């Protein structure tokens, strides 16, 4: 094998994959970095003041790579944070779309930022293709969520209930299964907890714990009247001995009311 | 009638637990195993009955308008739809998708005017020929692999320019996958009912965002 020739071929083939499109004041760079669903990563470079910003153009969160981030999955979020921190990626919301970006103070740093940021986008899009939950877990969640939502819809003040609702429109990670408006400026947050195994059940408790904690550190804290955790005490994951300890912690730590499905009528005490 | 019978039998022979693979490098076995049927879905004359497609509702993706139109195919009775997506701040950024959910969750055929460059990861082609920037069509090949391709019109600079306009482009799309309005005409397209006669063409995604 002629090694030099092989290397030259690889270099020229790779080099030929860099393409550009002028988009107003930004330059789209189509990179040779591809995702597992066969999309080449595009980056958008723009200059503001003395700084250069390399962004994803909002493409990750707009589904431009044919997948959407699984930002409700704790495993996904761990991986996402790992890549975000590793390449010092920042985010900003613009008209309902999250843009990811990195900054270069000096022109000389642009190529290095492009390499790091391409790696970030490539990985985030690729891991968005992974199904982190088992089929049984998906079905368990779907079944309990439908059951719980249908039960709440029977409540005679249903118009005050909103399902799958963000606490703050600008914070997409703060989403609850239901939010009830008790009165003007007073709300009740409701989250459902189920799980097909003890570890899924525990992970769903931790997620609710984190969401309630985040809500309490937000500017809406003083408006939160109640925090309700509706527990699927018929789920396979509920039976494990550690579950009770985690639920006890959820109650003590966040002040959440723990309501088992078998005593679901108690919810009404908090919805008035 | 014979065809109808064949298709009926064959739709019901699909494996119920089939997991659709979305990655283009992976094979979609449902398409691969039923490739003749898949091709007939695209090749046979289909119809819509809306002379005007008025795109005015927001769809699943942020900042994207979406309209859905029913499509009839001579051999299938299940619902087939044409979806038209347009970016609310850039009317030249649109997608046409032909969806037949009884067969595939993903669109069976699609056109992207803009957006991500596709990698046709198929051996035996030089690397640069595997890279297909937009505008491009998407379909499945005989191996069940989703591939992007450009028609001759999309490779001809003057014709390509005309196809940046959604109304011209839908005619090209209709020719490519054989759809017509009624017998032999094409739809006109309104975006937000042509409100105030404005057209938005902001192609810079970073515009008006102050990065820190």
C-alpha cells in the first residue's frame, strides 16, 4: 500500500467536505463531522463587537437533524451536561428556541472552537437517537400518566388544570405533569411517579424531587401553594424496600404531599 | 383489483413488533421487504382535493408553520397525508413530507428546501459524492436505506433558483412523487393567508440574538 497516497486521499476527501453558505451576517459552515443518523453538522459563525460566536443556529432544538433532544430523561441529561461542560457551551433562548453556542475572543481561536463545538453538536444529536427507557417502562409510564390525567380531568374545576405545563415559559426543563391554579397568583404543582422496576421508580422520585427543588428556587416560589406527588402504588417498582425511604426524603426535603393512587380522592383537598 | 388484493395481504403481513430504524445507515426492513409496494406508493398517481394550501397553524416544531392535506392513493384505503412545513421567519425554508403511517412512522418521501446536509453512507462512492446538501429529496433505496438525492432541476442553477419559491417547488415535488390536485393540476400556496402581503426571508438564524 502506498501510505502517502492513502493519507493524501483521506486528506483531500475530508477537506472537500467543508462547505459554506452565506446567510445574512452569518456564515453557515457545513463540517465533515456527521451524526449517527447521517447528518453533517452545520455551524453558524457570527461576529458581535470584538467577539466571534459559533452557534448551532437553533437547529438542535428545532428538530433540524430529524431528532429532538430527550431532555426529560435523566441519563440523557447527564450525558448532555458532560458534553456541555467539556466544551464550555452556553445557551440562550430566542423566541422559544434554545440556541447553543461557544465564544472566541480571538480570531486565532475560531478553528479550535469549531472542532470542540462540532464534537458537542455531533454527540448531542447522536445520543438523541438512543432510546434510554425500556419498552415496559414506557408502557408503565404511559398507562399511569393517562390514568392519572383522566382522573384529574373528572374534577369539576378542570378548566383550572393545565397538563404537561412549564412553570416558566423560558425554562423548558421545569415541566410538570399538571399545574392547578388555586387562585390568582397561587398554584399547585402535580407530578406523577411510577416505574416498572425499583431503579426506574427511584429515578422518577429523584426527578420529581429535583423539579420541586428547582421550582422552589425560581421566582415563582411564593406562588406555589402545594406540591403533590401522585404515587402509583400498584407499580412493580413501588414494592422495593428502598422506595419508602426515597419517598420519605421527597416529602421532608421538598414539602411535597405524597398521595398514593389508592387514596387518590385526597388530591381534591388541595385543589380549591 | 388484483393489485388491491396483493397490497391488502401484504400490509397485513407486517411484523407487528417491528422497530422502525430511523438511521439512514441502518436498513429499514419494512421498506426493504416491501420495496415493490413502497415504489408503487410513490409511483402511482395520487390526488389531493385542495386547490389552495393555506398554511396558518403552528406545528410541532418551534417557529414552524404546518399544514396537513389528505392524499388519496388508488390502492390504499388508510390515511395518507401531505405535510407542508414552513419557517415563520423564512418562507424559503420549507419541507414537503408524504406520510403514510400505516406503513412507516417516518415520511415515505420528503423534500427539504434548506437544513441539514445528508450523508449517503453507501460504499463504492467517493466521499464527496456521499455528501448531499439541501435542497434535496429523501427516499428509501432498495436496501431500505434512507438516501437524499438531487434531481436534474436541483442541479441546474437557473432552475434551482426558481425552486426556492414554495409555489414553484411544490409542482416539482408533485411531479417527483406523482400527486395532482383533482385530475391534473397543482395547488397554490398561501402562508398565513398572505397576511399583509409580507414575505419573510430571514435566512440568518443568529440575527437579532445578543450572545454573551
